[in-house]
C-alpha cells in the first residue's frame, strides 16, 4: 500500500552540470552549475530552498569521491536552512529518502539533493579518489580482510560474486555483454554521455580482463560531474515550472553482513531484500514498470537488480538480457536509457534517478522510450548496500 511519506513528496526540479573526463573544475563549481539548472527547471528561487541533503557528505579521505560539503553549498548560495542531512553510513539513496521524510514531516518544503564527483580529474593528476589503504592509513571494517591482499578495488569483490553466479546458473560472458552493449547504444543517442563510439560484441569479448569474469567494458567510467534533484511537498506542484514527478515508493534496506565479499549469498547481494521492501510500499507490481535505470557500477550488478526487483526469476537474468532486444529502448523493459554508468559516466546512482525523471517527462529526445512511459524504477548500490525508488508521471 502506498504510504503518506512517498505520495507527499515530488521531484520538482532536476539539474546536471557538464559531465566529462578531466574537466579540471572544482567540485563546488560543478555543484553550483547543477543547482542553478535545477532551480531554473523547477521555477524556484534559491531563497525558497530550506533543506539540503547529500550522500555521503564531504569525505577528507576520499577527496574526489565526495569533494563538496553541505556547508560549502549553503555558504555559496546564501541559504537559510530549516533542515539538512548528510552521512556516509547509509544507502546511496539516503539523500533522496531523507529529503522525502523531511518534506513529509514538515521539516522542509523544498530540499536540494546533490551528488558530485571529480574522480576523473583526480586520477589524471595522480591522486586516488580514495585514500583507503594508503601508506599512512589504517583500514577497518571489511577492508581489513581485503586491502592487505591487494584486493582494494570493488572490481575484485564484484568479480567474486559474478564468478559464483556464473558457476551456479551457467551464465556466459556473451550474455553479460548485453548490458554493456545496450548501454553504449543508448549513450550514442545521449550528447552528454562520455563514451559514444559504437561497441561490438567482438570488441567486448576481446577487451582486457580486469577481474574475471569482468572485462574493461563491464566497469563504469570515472567522470567529473554533479547531479541535483529538488524534492518538494506535493502541494507546491501548481506553482512549479516543470511537470512534477511523484515518488511512489522508496527504500534503502541494510541486508546481510557488512562486507561485499562475505554476504550470506553472493548471487543475491541486497537487491532482493530491496525489491521486497520497494514493492511492499506500493500497489504497483514489476509488470507495471515502463523503464528501469538499474545501477551498473559493474554490468553484473544490473543482472542482480533485474532479479531482485522481480523483473525475472532467480538465475534467469542472463537469458532475459541475451541479445539485448528485451532491454532496448523499444523493448519490453528499457534499461540504462542514457547509457548508464558504463558509458554515460559514473555519477553514483543519482544520475539514474535524473534520467528516470527525464524519461517520465518525455524529454529524452533521441533516446526517449517510445509511447508515454508512466512508471520508472531507479536503483543504486551493490553488496550489502542497496536503494531503489519507484517514480510515477501522475
């Protein structure tokens, strides 16, 4: 059943900065570009913003992964806030969830949610986006069992799960390739996508292996960029410049052990628990969804999200995506309509929500899903971290 929390909140405005490789701009500069675009989109003045939310908040130990604090945004815009929230120990969807709760509880009327990264420029300057495991750092938590063995990359952790999944269900690389190839086809229609050159199955199969069975094209692309969503109370809808998009259901469960490599079942991760929670908060069903912007930090994660959200049975995702017809723009369930993180760029989940809004408004231009899509789902995360949102056009 739909809860009061979700139906009270709407997405009133969206904005995105330039997105690209090695832009050489500060995180705050990119954030403000996206903020002003979102304000213009909603028809709001900055003085009307009384709440700000972000994930994971400023991280001194991860200077390019999360380079901007709420305090910096507040000062740059001259905001007076009734409410604000940012924190690392939460799902990547937490900024959106918290904003919905703030609006529903009366803590704020218009909440600015932002996610900014400058990972590409940092890498070009020889600076790691994360200093975890560096010479002067002391790792803790699940990283204690990974970093000493040179397994500091998420590619290692996800490849472990993918190998188990492939073994258990007979999945083939040719099937996994469909996720990357579909993302690239859609990115070719998106002028903001980072990678727009054609990608063939032969090129995919011949690409260098990063961590078996994940090859180069199975890994998302570090970029510089910022995405902003404005969450408002639904009674403000008549005053908005753009058509609002309604939040039908949203969740971010913390399921299983707090370790990517020690989940109770590596072939499920937290996507299944997230799916159950998402559908328990709405009267809609998976069959009602018109398009899905599923997290693709690695292509394999999209397979788990397809199953976890109920679009196909357990172990059936490889067959579901094989050949790409069912997940194409004109297919049964269009995926990664903007190119996803694999080709459009790694904006850590909020970019998927941004694209879902674009599609529901009918503003996708060359990559627009045919017809008039009414319902979209967006997800983010992997391992024990998961978040998902169901959005409606009406």
